[in-house]
C-alpha cells in the first residue's frame, strides 16, 4: 500500500517489473490525487488475460488469477493503472540480446506461433483484459511504452567516466519511435474503443531532437538496461503524466 495510511485502497498499479519501477511516478504526478493505492507486479509476467509468453515464469498464471480474485473481492477499488514492458510481447525480442531468439506470445486462438501472430495475440489479450476490468466496474488508465537502452546504463556511464570517455549520448529517437511508438499506436487504438479507458503516452518525454536521454544532470535514468531509476520516475515520467492530466488526456 502507498499514499495516505488512513485511507482505504481505491486504485491499483498492475503489471510486470516495469510497472513496479514506474509506480513512484504515479504518486509524484498527482494522477490519483490523495487516494491510497496498491501495487501488484511479477517479473516477466504481463497482466494480460488469456495469453502467455513462450517462456514465462511458471507461476505467472497463478499470479494473474490472484490479482483478478483481489479485484473482484474489493469493489472499493475503482481504478486500475496498467503498465509494463509491452514491446517485448509485440516484437518477441529485447534490445539487450540484439533481437536474438524471438519469443512467441500465444492465446487459445493461436494456430501457428510467430512474430506476426504476437501482435494479433497482444491486441486480443489487451481487449479481453479491458473488457474484464470494465465488467467489474473498474476504470482503467494505460501508461505507454518507455525507451529501452539495451545496455546497462549506470555501469556504462561509470566505466566511461573511469576511462576518460564520454558516455553514450542516449538512444536514437528513431529506434525508440519504431519500437515503443508502434506499441503505443496499438494501445491508443485499443483504448479508443473503450470509453472508460485513458491512454497516457510517455516515451516522448525522454527525447529531444535526435536522442532519447539515458541520464539527467549526470544521474542515470535507468538502474540497468531497461528498468527506470527512481530519478527517471520522479523527474521525467511524473511530469509527463501530470502534463497529460492537465491536457485532459
């Protein structure tokens, strides 16, 4: 639980480890005002209904079932914020292994697993998830994708400084737009089909000009090759969410 200790929990942040690292941004942004929230996360286990990765954790299905049971048993919980590393599901690959060994995302309608099928499964699973949340009377906020450097940012910065080199300038905006932007387009279209669902894009807040930044004032914005640091959550993502709220998104 987080937020005011005396208040009952009225919203939940749900997703994988990326959802856990983005959670501080939700508090700092004021998105949920003074409400109290809770966090449900499990590494490499996206909260999508009726679909699974080829090599997901063995107890991912049980984790999702526990979360659904909690939501059903707590009608005072009125809002769910969905976040996670979604580009991995759609593309089947991650930058840190240079796209090697594609992984497939499947559901009961999958006949032949493939990278192309991944996107179709993602759309079906996300649509099912939103419909199921709506059936419980829950409002949904979707947080968009993030840039994924693909290399250990703090380690790389430290080694560069130690050896007298300039650290990498960042991640090319064109690459981030190709990967995160594609997923965000899908999320925006899916959210648009559900009147009670809000979609908030984030990745652009890391970028200016040609590059998406990996550090701010010399402090890493990632704690490894893809997870946000607390600095990024509170000084980059939180302002982006607050701006979206002000703009009425």
